[in-house]
C-alpha cells in the first residue's frame, strides 16, 4: 500500500470536500486561542529592546554595566531553553491544554514580577520566569494546533502561530511608542504582557484537550466528541480509523517515552535530525542579526534620526508579519520543502547583497559623504539604498518560508507518543541556537567585520539549502500516520513498515 492510498491523504480526500483555512470556525478559533502563546513569544522578544532604554535611566547600576544589560535581555532566552526542554515532557505527561495553562500562569507571574521589580536582580528573575512560559508555549502551541487540524490545512493553521509571533513583535513596538510619555514607562511595557496571558488562560478553560492526546490516553469518547466538531460524519469515521491505528502502534510507549528513547530507533533519529536541523538553521541563517542591523542599514541610506530607526523597526516587523501571511497561504499549496528551498534561495541572495553593501562602505566608497562633492553624496545614498534593498529582500524571503516551515514540520513529523518530547527537544535547539547567535554575533563582527559576517551567514544558508534537499521530506497533505510510515520506509527501505517496526523493537 502506498502512502497516497492510505486514509487521510490528499489523494484519498479527492472525492470528498476538503477543508479550507476559513471553512471551520471552531478550528480557527482554537488555532487563534492557542496562538496567543505565539503572541507572548513575539511580544517578549520585541519589547525588551525599548524597555531597556528606560531601565537604564532608572537603575544607574544597569547603565554602568554591559553585563547586567546583556543578562536582562538574555535571561529570557535561558528560561526559554529550560521551558522548551521541560515543556515537551509536560505536554506528553499532562496534555497540551494543561501545559498551556501552566505556561500562562508562569508567564503572568513573570510579567508582574518584572513590572514591580524594585531592583535589577528581581527584574532578572522575572525575565527568567517569562522565558520559562515562552519556552513552554513555543512547544505546546504548534503541537496543539497541529493535532486538531485537518491534514490539508495543517501547515497554514500551524503557520498562524508564527503569524502571532510576528504580530507580537509588531505589537511590542506599538506598545513601546504608546508608553514613552507615561510614568513608569518600562514597567508598563513589561507588565502589560500579562493581559494576553490571562486572556488565553480563561479561553483555554473553554477549549478541549487535543483529541489525539486524549485518544492516546484511552479517553476515546472525549477524543471522538472533539473530532465531531471538526469533521463531517464520513470524514469523522476516517479520522477515527487513523487514530485507532496510531494508538495500536504506540501502545508500548504511551506512558514510557523518555528523551533518550528518541535516539533508540532509526526512524526517530531521522525525524529528529530533520526537525532539529530546521530549527537550528532558522536561527543560524541570520534573522536576528539582520533585524539587529536594521537601524544601521537605514543610516547607510543617509537617514540618522532615532525616530526614523524606530519607525523602521515597525516597518520591518510589519513586513515580517505580512510575509508570514503569504507563507500561511502557500505552505499547504506549494509544500513545506519547496517553500523552505525558495525562502533560502532568497535569503542567500539578500545576504550577499548586504555583505556587498557593507564591504563597499568599509572600503571607502562611502567615506567622502561629508565632502560637498555632489557625486560622492549621490554614490553614498545609492550605496545605502542598495543595503536597504538587501534588507527588504531578506525579510520578504525569510518570513514566508524559514519563518513558519520549521515550526510546521516539527509539529507533524513525530509519532503521537513522541510528539511532545521531540517537539520540546527541537524547540530547545531553536532557543539554544538563538542564544548562541545573540552572544557571538558582535564578537564575530569585531573579529572579521560586518561584510564578512554576513558572508559567513550566507555560507550557512547555502549549507541549510543542501540540508533541506537531503534530509527534509515533503509532508504536505499527509496524515500523521502517513508521515510515520514514511519515516519507517526511509529508515528500513521499501516494504512492509509494520515488519520493520517489529524488527526495530527487538533487543
């Protein structure tokens, strides 16, 4: 039997009415509610840059210590690493819904601690708590959404969580602007994040647990009741059959999956390598470094106003969100693999443009702008706009593909019993990679220069392109069961996957 002929595949749905993104209000509402976790993710990563300016004004010890400033920013990343690692286990042990509720409580407490912090050290503790909540949410939201999504629109729905992340970043810049004239500026900026977390907590109380997690835990009647709100009667029977197959195949690992178990079977190693690799390359292909250099790039274009730099941050965040919307539209039409490859091609080209612009600037092409020579002024401005073009192309390329694809792929490539643990481990890889980039970027720039740094990142993007070609399969339109069968066939060759599964479980 081929993958395409199994129940739940795109082919098997050809004679039935396939769902569209907006066709089921219940699924869309569930997706948006779970995606508030992504909003918290994006808001926290964006708001601290503006808040830090005012934190330095209030605490002189922070203004005088680069280490304290770096710790205030990076402690949330440390918390996210811990939260993602533990969140995977929590998802499998207690369910996606409870994990979300716990993440909301931790995030809310962290936001309030930051808001009321009497000194920088309490503020740092609040940042750690917020990071724990963000890390847990980064694991839970994509898995929860994926497990309640019809296969034909699963990528777009999981991509909505990424849209909430980019939307949260945009919101953080608006909040930074809104509170600049208020007393206790930074406290408002950091404390207001508790509002969406509280909102999600109460909305999640009204939503069910993931139907697939319920089925795995032998709460089959509850699982079917949830599925009945998503599918019509004919499709419901098909989904129940798929759940039954998945439950039978995962019976031995329902309550015993541990982190090391991921590496004991060849198909799980292949799946985790693909998923974790995508998460690492999402960070190492430079999204945060390009965002960091946005003000510098616009200054190269001849604009030095701080207000303009803040406006640029808003524009870049808006472009990122708009690009994610394009990704949501394309991911279930073009497929994850093709979208990632196209995205990386654009990223490589844009990084080469940025490297070239900074190289020309450092070589003296733009060094005589202060002269009254009209030609020099014109060449400097042109060079700056050349860099701005590279920035715009980078965001337009990255946002639709390498933004949502790693999260979508990781939400669907693991078997039911391993989904939480593997999702947590791959999200941890993402956060660790994020921290590595944040801690080394300026050092690399100081060592080899900005132009060479962007050239190095372009080289990493080329490696990422080859990685996707070699190790990331297409999962567009496939059910979870079909994806699991695909990994077994890749691990053991073509033939009876059930026999391969039996041989794989032998000591």
